[in-house]
C-alpha cells in the first residue's frame, strides 16, 4: 500500500498470494512505482533499501529515504565524500542479476554503480538519494525519515478502526473487492479530514481519524437520502464537526510491541462452525 505523507490517503495498493515467489513487499512495491511522479520522495523501512529498487526509482527521477538494510556494512571513515559528522556519500557497486530480473533489463537499465548518501541518527543509519547537503541538511533527513511512522498509524486505522484486520470473504475475487471498498471508504474519510484541516489552516493529520469515521457513519443515511442540491450544505456541516476534533502531536513515541488485552481461554476454532457443531454432536453421541 502506497500512501501520501501529508494526508494519509492511499495512492495505490497491490495484492498477491499469501506465499510464493514475487509476493514480498519489495515485489509488490515495484507494481506501485507507476503511481509516483518525478521529484517525489519515497519513505520506507530497511526492507526497501536495495540496489535495484533505488535504481528503479531514479529512472523516474524519484528520490528515496530508507533505513539501511541490515545486510549492508557501512563505515563512515571510508566514505567517498564526507559531508559532515556522520554524513557522507558512498558508491554502491552493481550486484549480480537476481532470478526475477531479465538479462535485457539488467544490462540496459541497471547502472553499474549508484551514489547514495548515508546519514546517522541516534538509533539508525539512513540511506538516501538526496545528495545535496546544503539543500537537504542532515537534521531534515532524519526528521523526514521519522515521519515514516505515519504509515504504521495509517495501517492501524485501517485494520483496527475500520475492522479490516480480518477479511471475511471466501474467494480471491471477493477478497480483492473487500479490500478495494475498505480503501475507498478510507480515502473518503481522509478527504473529509483534509477539508476540515484546510478551513482551519492546519495539517490533515492533525484531524482525528476516529471522529471523521464516526461522522461519516452517522451521516451516511442522510447522504443517501438527501437531494443532490442539499448535499454541499450537509457536507459542510460534516466538515464543521470534524474540525472540532484536533489530535496532539506526539513525536518520537516508542511503544512496546505487545497487546494489552489477553486472549480468552478457549480453544481455537479449526473448522467452520457448522462442521464444528457436527463434530461436537458426534463426539457426544459416541460418548
């Protein structure tokens, strides 16, 4: 899923089988590069920091800010060009061709080397193609990468608040439709938040997602029944309600990766409920 940093709206998404080749995050992201434009900046965690993905983005004049991949060794004492303390340029050499890439693409479109910038913060090393230290100071690169955490909050909103943590359809086609409808409604909520923020001259992410979601839920019947001529007035009222709910800014949060609510002490259901009932009745009759 590809989202915008400013509003959190979904630009595009890709789906794949739950296992097998070319079903990982990087493979899915390659399908979404077409949603990006020249001079865009992509934020991503360490899994996206690989030579071929950075080269693909540079073909479209798209910059990247990724956390350093754990497999890459970086020594600031051996930078090709020092830009400051814990800040420098290094040259990456072209790795061998992966199995999924054609020989023609590898020879024609993948450069023999890439120049990237490495920046160290207190907890991580960031790899970026924003090479100009005067235009993009080290502190701003670090602050920009920290904003990547918003995607985790966006996923939480989709999974928890919109109840998409469990998909209920039974066939692949219906699952894709279910995902599409969820993301469509998600973008409607983000649009309402953006309109409220514009009137207050604030950022869209300063509006409460939960408040916007509940507002749409409360008004959805009126939206379906109201005459078209009265819809702008109704939407304006919705925007006014959302604008009254502003969330605080809490940068640098660190939360334990654990759930607070304990699971119920029951066995997990391994069959459909109808089949489980038949098995239970059979076991009772056998006893």
